[in-house]
C-alpha cells in the first residue's frame, strides 16, 4: 500500500474497489445475494452482536454496496457512508436516527419539494416539527433554533430551482454553537464541485440517482458522516444510553467516532429497511468513475447555456449562481469555484403559456421529472415536481408561474443552445398565433 | 472509560476524561505523531501474537469486542491479561505479561492513561517489541518514553479498527479505509 494521498480522479476510479480477495476480479463484482453464510455458531453470534465485521443480510450490508459507500465517503472526505434505496430514504434514515416526537428541525424553505413534504407531512405526523427558514442568512436560521428541542439544521448546497447557494460555513457555525449537527444535501453539487464537510458540515446526504450515477438509470441515495460531531454531548442521549438489543453496549462508548454510521446501519437500516440493491450499487459506482469528467463538462455547458439565455431578449431572468447577476454569485465562487453545477432555471417573457409551449417544442432536451442525467432535461416545476406545494411555499422556493428548469447535459453545447433557440421561437409564434 | 493524561504548563500531569472540554483543548495541541497507515499495516503484518492488557470479561466492553474480533477475524494468537479475571472468551486470563506462554508481538492496552508507563515497563521487561495503546487513551510522555526504550508505539487507535481497515472489515461496513490498491485484498 503506497503512502500517498491519491487525487480525486484516482479515488473516483479506485476507492472502495480493491480487487476481490476470492477471485481477483478487477471490476466490481455484483454480490447478488440476500444473505451470507456464517462460519459457525460463534461467528454468527459475534456478527449479530457487532463484535466483528461480517455480512449477514443485504438489508444491513452487502459487499457491492460497500464499494459504492466507501467510494463516496472517500470523495466527500467523510469517515464512512451508508447507502440507501433513494435520496429521500437517505434523508429519512438520517432524520429517523436523530429526531423523535417532540423534537424540532430547522430547515431551508428552499428544499426540493419531496424533502419539504417528508419534513412537513410525514415527520410532522410523527410529532417532529420543522421550521422552514425563508432566508439565505445564517442569523435567521440561528433565530429559528429552539434550544433543547432543535436537533438538526438542514439545508441544500445548491437549491433547485432557485439556484441559491447555502452559506455552508456560516450555517455550520450556527449548528456548532448550538451543539447540533449540520446536515447538508449536496445532490446537485456532488463532491467534485463542493465538499460540505470541508466547510464544517457533519452529515452529507445525496440522491445518487442524479449526477453521482450520472446516466438516469438507477435510483439510490447515500449518507456520509464526517466523524467529527461529538455524539456524547448530551443532546443525543440515544448515543449514550445502553442498548439492550445489542448486549448492553452504548453507541458512543463502544464505537467512538464510528457511532453515528454504525448505528445508522445497525438500527435504521435494520428497522426501516431502505437498502440499496447490489446491482444498483454496481451501476452507481461505475457512474462515479467518470464523475469528475462529467461534472466538468456539465458546468462548462451550463455556463455557456446560462450566458446565452441571459443575453437573449426572450428571457427575463436566469437563476444560475455562476452568473454575476445572481444574488449568490460570490457564494458560488467561494463554495463551488469550478461552477455551481448545471441545474438552474429561467423565466421566459410571456409567463406560463410560453413556458409550457417551450417545453413542448424542444427536440433534444427531454421533458421529464429528474435532474443530473448526462442528457439535457427540462421541466416546468410549478405544474410537476413542486406541484404539491402551496402558493406561499412556491413563492418561498422562488418558483414563478413561467419558470422553466433545466438540467444541462453533456451533449455538444451548440446543439443544446440550438434546441432552446428553436423551441423559444416556436413557442412565441404559437402563443402569438 | 477513556482517559487522557495531559502535561500542564507547570510540568505536572493530570488525568482527564477524554471527552472533557479541557481534554479536547489539549487534543488540539498534541505534538506526538504515531506511525503512518503504511507503518501500522507493517506492525500488524509482522505480528503473530497479541496480548490484551486490561481485557474485560464483560461483553459490553470495547476490549471484549476487540478480543472477539482478533480471535475470529485475525490470524493472531490472542492472550488476555487481567489479574482480576480467570477466564475471558473461553481462554485463561493471565495476571501479567510475565505469565504468558510466549512473548507477544503486540501488547494492546486498555488501561487508564496514567497506567501506560508501567505497561511500557512490563512490555520492555518481557521483550515485547510493540505497545498499542487503545482508542481514546493518550499519554504523550509515556509514548516518548516507550520509544526511547526501543518500543514501537501506536496510541489512540483501535487495533480492531486498524486491522479491519487493511483486511476488508471496515470496508464491508462502508467506511473509508484509505486503501487504494490494484493488488488483491489481503485475507
């Protein structure tokens, strides 16, 4: 083993995938097995008691899934990772491990619609109250914290469709001052563009379905933890209480910095069950191999498309923080120096009617409800992804009626611009007609 | 119980719970640097036997987890040292390092930080080459003392975690092992 800190591109290819000891397979083997045999009764007992490492059942751990987990942990600079069936289940097991009835969450109002409903509908029904902060200032998050009741601070690195950038460093300071973890969903940024742990985040979640997998084929999620949060600070007694179902251990006492992720796997994956399938883990891990190259191409294309849209008279506003006109241009330069990803929105002059016609007239961009595909995607959020939200929630999320969201792909950029240009012309002539 | 021995500005030493604010402050001012990942792997590769000093027969204690892991997931001959126990994990517990049937290649220590110097002396007396002080225990002066007597010292690291880092166990649980290699995983 070389004593060297390997670079991001090398780790995207190699982290988590040392050739298999059994076969020497160079590519990642797909361990399509629900369960794994024990050596003997003693071995079985020790695995179940968490006294030794070993596979038991693929809901808890699987060797193919482990490779994907380690790869993402390495790229994010985390201690480790737990993969899940989707991005929303990654968030759910994280919340489920940290909050219970009577607890309180402080979250951005700018979250993905599904994240808002997870907190505002399902977790609220379970007795967890969330305050959504409709501000980009860390002080307003601090003001929303209820000492003793607030257990987590939650935001997204890059919000969609507003294109807003979270002030990660300032929010991490707020969380640290209140001795609560700062959880960041970094789906849109990916670790190539921003590593929130380097700015003080404690837990990072992803929908791996998006840029990590990169090809629009496979659902998955992942939770990464820094290993730096002090889970014995008495705000999280579950980490310090004895655990009868694991022989009287305490999570923090027995596992130290490994406590959060060990518990997330041994309790939340065990009890809630959203495991990532081995075949999905293979596809996602293979996608990650080219993450650095794809993300660079995504941001390069996004810059060209955003600049073209901004100078076009048919467009009212472009909300990409890589543009000097965006209110978070300075934050983007600080947190995502290579560019704030390729998911952004724009308002067409003429409002909803022109926006809808534009989407009907594209020939290359795909009209669908996803982001982070290698292909360019387009959608009208107010009638689709964010349709569950009230008018006020839509306004808080920065979504107007004529807003169109793009996820710029890695096609030839001239072709993407050609397609938007012809679709805009066609939309305007149809609306005028 | 994790404790840490810190040397104060006046030269006196004191014992602190490892999670106390003062211990955390001192942690940020540590100066002793232990073996690198590659060196830790070499220590583990070269060893054939491990003695766990301060081993506990209580299944909830970390030393019991380490004992179970080393017995079942490593090739080492494992010995338990605890003068107050007779049997641990089906094996005899020895009162001290002198009583072991062989000189252990690694002396793995679960004792208070202030006890580390005397464990170093015991290890030197029997001729053990390496002392591995467990996760959460820190005594910088003892580490320097052990090294001055020719011991290889690892400190504030778990031998189970480090063995698992290089032999697949940590990887199976989704942790970043830091291992990048085109060679087959060691068994």
